[in-house]
C-alpha cells in the first residue's frame, strides 16, 4: 500500500464520509472510492460498510486503521524531519483550532514565529467528532478549545479569548422577528449535535437544559461548520455559536441573533501532558505574556 493510499484510508476512517475525505485531501470523490476499492481487492475483504446514507468501518477496517496509524505517523514524522532539516528548522508545532477567527489571533502566531524561527508553526481547523483524539493520536500537538476539559491525560493551558454567544437560525425562522435571542428560547427548537459527545466539554457549549429546566433536544448530527449552517439554513435545527462565527460565516439563509443570557465562552490551549515539549511551552509562554484578546 502506497503512502497516498494509507492517507486516503486513514482520512476516510476518521471522516466516514467520502465527500469530506476528498475535500480534506484535495482529490475527487471518485479517486477516494477507487483507492478504497483497490485496497479492498488487495486485502480480500471490505474495509468499509457503506450504503446511501452511512459509511462505517468493518471489523477488518478497524484492525487495519489501528495498525496503520502508528506506521503512517512514523513515516510522516520521518519525512517532516527531513524537510525541516533541509530548511534549517528543528521541529514543527501543529495547532488544531476549534474557533475559526485565526486572523484575530494572529498576534499569538506571529509572535511565536518571530521568537522561535527555528520552529515551524502549522494551523489547521479541528474536526468536530472527538477532537481530543487528534492530540492522542499525535496528529496535533496543541488544541484550541473551550474549557472545561476534564481529561486526566490532558493539560489545560492559558486563555486566548472569551466571546459572547449568538444563535444561528434560518432566515425565515420566527425568531428573526426579534433582535436578540435567549437560551430559554433554544428549548423550543432542536439543536445540532456531534458524535461522540465528550460529556461536560460539549455541555459547556450547549447546556442540556434551559434556565427553566426544559430539555434542549439535540439532533442533526454534524461534523463541521458547513454541516451546521446547512442544517440551520434548512430550518432543521438551530445552533449556539461563538460570536466570531457571525463575522466569518455570513451565509444566505442564516441569521445570527445575539444571545443575552449566556456567559461568554472562553477558549484556551490544551495539550497532552506527557507530550509537552519546548515548542508547546514556548507557545503557552507567548499567550500568557500577551494576555487574552480584548472582549
């Protein structure tokens, strides 16, 4: 199996969606399908069970995923070290982001790069399902997300910023008659969700109940911001979001209403404790010295 085939398989095993896999790897859906079929013929068994609505790993696929992750990581790191050495670099810090306001956080990235020219800094948008898996698999060194992160193997670092909340609704939703929304209002609608939901981490983002104790129904499974906005525009669900999304994702059919009765949502650095190194400490030091972005 060639390195590109391994990348296609592992990406599809993570996304469980041919379109998103193709988008991430900048190839066509047909190329992804062809590569998987080629692998299945060579192995003599299906790696994915798929129908018109779902894609899931078979037991053989799960075993191959687990075996290949470490192999792929080792190959990738070896190639990366060679590329860095050719450019006089000694390491790469990979930061995975849940917030999308990368532009507003530029002062952190630029300061880190100016202070540590010997290190490469790479940013990527995090996937929604189980974001902590990226830290544990070694795909990312640092995650930017909201607390609480109650994971015994992870360290929560300094705060970058905190933002008020907005409620994304369809343009023809009855709520657009008002200039603001409340958390209590969310109890009248279905809210998007992710799978798996990592407990209190997601509860901070979307509480289980309204202030008056009404259950907030979670539905419309999503994997990224585009899924959220699609479900919102179709009026199949509403979504609580940090305020910066309203600036970065203006879409026809979606209206953002400021939420008046929720605390600001903080975002900070998180990393795997046993993987802490000089690069991670360097970024954390920059964030602490510059302080959080003004609200």
